[in-house]
């Protein structure tokens, strides 16, 4: 198909297409996966409640190990996940991700009663391993299904499922635990995940080319927008170029800074609510969820604002990404300092500030999260796997550091240290990204450049041989 012909391909008349169904299914996958990722943060409050005769005598150290154990497995398959998604497609990997998480979630209560905290850790490691495929597979599927004209809107919608799932999980867990007991938290998650897996097996597709329900018109629209018309080359991953790229290294650092602050809050907010603010388990779930619901809601105006500024050409893509990321990291850093000086025991003020802290994190949706695709769309899944691997090593460390600092979880002064540390890491990591980061497409992304270099090398070699 010529370029002139490509420009004549118009957007399908239908408002909703198969690509939107795929986006909705991926949104639900994010929602369910993150629900199963964070459910332990709420469940462990009930599991270790000394007022409950069925509780476990696990101190803050063991609790921190349990909360971090998910990430021990999570980091291992990030980089392989990107490569596997590129080779086998995202559908298989995301089915494995949600399916395995669901099965293990159903087994966690049995493991807690029969194997103690050690077996719970083992199950959480298994969940982390399978969720290692989540982001690389989703990035791969987005790259195959979402037209460039809809990338920011549908991309934001899909990834916002993570925060919506977090908010729903934290809100629901408190009520489920109170009325049905903490094991029901894991049973509900496992059942819903199993239902999604069955539906996606029949409706989900690796790409428009493999879908049996997409129209020819919509398929051509997506292919043309993404430049996927015709045979697609299998590209070798330029590992050396990626790992020696200063902008990419700054992207890793930005991702690490986000994860330190975000996962410190994610794993510790329920305990902070209970131990410092004295909020009961039901209100704890609602108040813990409000910040993530705020983040979910803020993701949409921030996403549309970023698209609008780029459409009007007020900013370059690089400048837009850096501003968004600064909102997502420097904003929470300043708000956390405000939390430190909030009046002791003032639940309303604390929850409002926490909503600001976590809500502003939504800036990362149009910040570093899209830079992988900006820099090298052909290797976006692999690059996401790399940065997510490093960042989630930080996710392991952050709760453990909090556990070391919080020798007495009822001491507000110790919580101040945790919040100050997160603020400093937010500020420093984003500063490095602002200085060294870029969204300009890298030369090692374009296979034509590599082909041209090879052709030039061959021509020179032939001339040398002729001369000799």
C-alpha cells in the first residue's frame, strides 16, 4: 500500500469497535491483577488483629516480609516477559498472569492456616512471578491494537484500571473482612479472576490480524495507523544500545523513584490508618481507597490535557512528558511533607492530604509510562520489562526499609521519617529524568536505519574486495 493510499483510510464510522472491547478487557485485567496485588495490604491488618482469636502472631518484621514477597517473584520475569511477548504475543502471557494469580489467590487462606507466614510468602512469590508478564504483555497488546490517534486516551483508560482496582480492593476488603472474614477477600478475587480468564480466552486476541470478530475496515484502520500493513519483520533487540542510552537510564531512575514512593504508601497506608489514626477496619478500607480513587479520576483530565497541548503544539513531546512526570513525582513529594505536619489525630486532614499525594501520581500515566513507546515503539514491551524489573526491585526494598524504621507503628515520629525519605527520593529521581530524559525516537529503534547501515557496510566491503 502506498503512502497516498494509506492517507485515504479513514476511521471506521462505528463509535465502538473490537479495539475498544480489547481495551476494556485489558482495563479489567489491570483492575483484577492490581486487586490481587494489593489485597494483602488490607487482609494482613485483620490477619494480625490481636482482638481476633483466629489471628496470627506476626510482628511488623514478618508483615513487612509478607508485603514485599510479591515483588521477589515479580522482578524475575519482567525482562523475559518483554521478549516472550514480542515472540509469542501478549494474549498468552496475560491469560497466564490473571489465571495463575486467581488460582493462587484461592489457595492463600489454606496456606496461611496450614503453612504459616512462610507458605503465604511462597504463594505471594508465585503471584508475583506470573504478574511479571502483566506490563510487558499489556504494552505489547497496546502496540498492536491501539491506533496512534487514540494512544493517550485508550492507554490511559487501560492503565488506570490499576488504580481503580486498587481503590475497589481497598474499599471492598474492609467490608468483606468484617462480615465474611479475611479469607473471603482472597476467594472473591480468585473467583472474579477465573471468570475474566475464561472470557478473555474466547474474546481476546493477540492482534487485529488474529481476531476472528474484527471487521476488515477496522483492521485496516488500525494497521494503517500503526504502519503494520504488510509483512512485519522480527527485529533483534538492540541490548547494548538500550543499556548504554543515557535517556533510557534516566527513565529507569524515574520509574524507580515512582515505585519507591507509590509502593511505600500502598503497603503502609492501611497500617498508618489503624495504628496512628485509630480508624476501624471498615473505615480503614474506605479511607485507604480514597487516594487511589482520586488518582484514577485525575488520570483522565491529565491525559486529555496532555493530548490537547500536544495537538495544539504548545509543547514538544519531551517537554510534555517531563511536566507530567514532575506533577506525578514532585507534587506528591511536597504533599507528603504537608502530611508530616498535619495535626496529630486529624483523620479528615490526613485523608485529604493522602488523596493529594496519591492523586498527583496520576501524572506518570502521561509521563514516564509512555516514554518507552516514544523512544522506541518497536521495543516498548522489552523496555517496559527492563524498567519495571529495576523499579520493582525498589518495590521490594521500600516496605522492608519502612519495616526497619517503624519499630513502633504507633509512633508518629517514625512515620515522619518514612514520609521524608519518600519525598527526597521522589525529588531526586525526577530531577535526574528532567535533566537527562527525552521522548525523541532513538535511531536504534528504526530497522531501516540498521538495514541502511548494513547495506553501506556491504557496499564498502565489496568495493574494498574489488580494489584488492
